[in-house]
């Protein structure tokens, strides 16, 4: 995003420099020069608005993509946890049954 900020600053700076040079070296009447300045400023504003809109779209798209990826990974993680907890419970239940059997055997003796 830093490159985009630099690009916008460059566009704005170039436009302002062009406007300043145009005013200094313009052979046109003042009204014509002001008209050109207004048009150049409008063009610069339009370029900045378009670029910032593109940047906002890219950020939004990237965010949505990252969010979907996170949700998928989280769901997979939760499935693995569920599987492991079920395995652990089954293992503990088998151990409990073994201990009950051993306890019955000990009590019978």
C-alpha cells in the first residue's frame, strides 16, 4: 500500500508542478490559463479518485479472500480437534472398561 501512496503523491505532485510551470510560461490570456488550470486540477482529482477506488477494491478483495481462507482453515482445525477428542474419549472409555474388569477380578479373589 506504500507504493500506492507514493503513486498518488507522485501524481498530485506532478500535476501541481505542471500547473505551476504552465502558469509561469503560459502565453495565453489569464482566463484561458485559469480554464486550463481548472481542467488539469479536475483531471488530477479524477485520476486520484480512480486510483484510490482501485486501491480500496484491492484491499476489500484481499480482505474477503483472507477471511474466507481463515474460515476454511478454522473449520478444518475444528474438525481435526473433534476427531481427536472423539478418539481420546473412545480410548478413555476402553481404559475404563479394562479397569472395571480388573476391579471385578480383584474383588472376586
